[in-house]
C-alpha cells in the first residue's frame, strides 16, 4: 500500500471534482460539495443521473468536466472508484482524496500505478471543517 502526504494545500486549490456527489443532504458527498463551495472552490459535482446538486450543474463523469481539475474528492465505494481511476488519471488532478469508505488497498495501489497521488483522509476536515457543520436538512 502506498499513501502519500499531501503536497498541495487544499485551501489554495481552485477546482475540485466531487465524485459521488449527492442531492441527499445527509450524505457526505453532499456535505463535501457544500464545504468546497463555502471555501471558495469551483466545484464540479459528479453524478451519473442528477442534473443539479446544491445549485451546481452536475457532470455524468469526470471526462465531461470542462477545464482543469486541481483535485478529485471521492465518495464512492472502492469497487466503483477503481473503475474510475483511468479517467481520473486522464484528467490529471494534483491529488486524489479518498474519503473514509472510498479507499481500499487495491484502489490505492492502482492509483499509484497510474501516477495518481492518493490521500486517504476526510477532505472536509482538511478544509478545517467538520461534516457536522453541514445540516442534514
């Protein structure tokens, strides 16, 4: 297993793709969208069927996002995430954040093989917030 320390300050990054974004305000994929919005990021929610999340246009996959992506924050199970890694690598983010529940040893190794810098941590906490800061309603 290869885990890297973050070399990019998330507070200085300008754009983030949230894979597993959700309209359900109880889910961490939604709380992350709100946290990034609150801290001034350009947020690209990624969801295969929803058209809008928290007032933002939603993209069906990472390849559909226009422009550069500074980093990716993942909120999908590892079995789903591992299939998305080639497209994530193609997008060229500086870091891939694997939030609790989205990581596995196989996914981390596959990310490293694709030269993705994987960070295993809660990206909301890295922003200086807590998921509890974002109400469920």
